C-alpha cells in the first residue's frame, strides 16, 4: 500500500523496492543490480527503476544520488 492505494509490482520492481526499503543508507547501482535476477546491465536497472517510480507515484520517494546511487526516502516504522 502506498498512500492508501494498493499497487502491483513485477518481480524486478519488487526486488528493487525491498532492497531500497531494507537499507538505511544509499545503495549503489552495483548493489541494486545484484538483487535483480538474470544479471542485468545498467540500462535494465534504469528501466526497472523508472517503472518502480511510476508505479509508486510518490515524487522524491526514491532519490538518485550523483547519477550512480539511490536512496529510499521514507520513515521506517519498527
């Protein structure tokens, strides 16, 4: 659920979301590529990240840091 809206994600988008949401720090492209099946390249990561951001529809939730790393910007509730 995002903003009281149920979203459906494909396996690659879900893998990225889980990796980003599980980390308390910035994740590199290499770390995110490693969490995806089939050993994709940078272009594939870019495409999956784009789909994830579109599905979430929350500007700024995932921030690109210096064109190489990504950060998930959400409050974590334990």
